[in-house]
């Protein structure tokens, strides 16, 4: 940078002794795009942690239910429970209660 300034300004008889950057700012469009990218990366990382924790909690629930012999579930019921738990644990809104008036199997 110093050399480039020296070359350009020497024509006008200006001698450049030293050149430094005192302040550097991105254009607002670039700064905005960089912020969005940074936020997206943070959201993805947070979601990964949430899913990781939810999987551990679901695994714990299945293990505890089997160990205590609380309920006997076939694979379809386990899948339904896992699906419901993952939705509740990973959702970004509070779950809405649902009253089941039937059975899981027809």
C-alpha cells in the first residue's frame, strides 16, 4: 500500500514516508451479509446442540421405560413416541397439548 501511494503521489511531488490504515469499515451491504452469515452459523450450531440433547433424552426415556417395565411398546409405538418427543424437545415454540381419544393402532 505504501509503495502504491508513493508511486501515485510522487508525480505531484509528494514524498510518502509511511502509510497506515487508521480505520477500516465494510460497506453496509457487505457488513449486513457477513452478519447474516454469522447468525446463520450460530443458529445451525445451536440447533445441532439441541438435537444432540434431545436424542440423549429420548434414549434415556426409552431405556428407563424398558428397564422399569412401565409400558410394553412395539416398534411402531416407539417410533411414534420418539417422533413426538423430538418435535417437543427440538421445537422453537411451546408444544400444544393434544387429547388422544383413540388408539395408536386401528
